[in-house]
């Protein structure tokens, strides 16, 4: 009987691990990239020299 309890515990842990990995896989973009919408006039304040470059696509979007 203790063998079946051990097997059930291992299978439960494996199932929880698979569910956790699956949920993290599908949520990884929300966890890594915080989607903050900035106004078009926002200016980043970086130390040192930098130059902001705008790329215009063929359809006119920047």
C-alpha cells in the first residue's frame, strides 16, 4: 500500500510541475516585458551621449 501512495505522490508532483511550467511558458511575455504605453512626446533620460533614431516603415508608421 505504501508503494501506491508513493507513486501517487510522485505523479501529483510531476503534474503540478508540468502545470507550473506550462503556465509560466504562456505567461512569459507578460512577466518579462511590462507593456507600459508612453506618450509620443516622452523623452528618455539616459546618462551620457545618445541619439534617438526613428525608423519610418513603407506604410508610414514609425
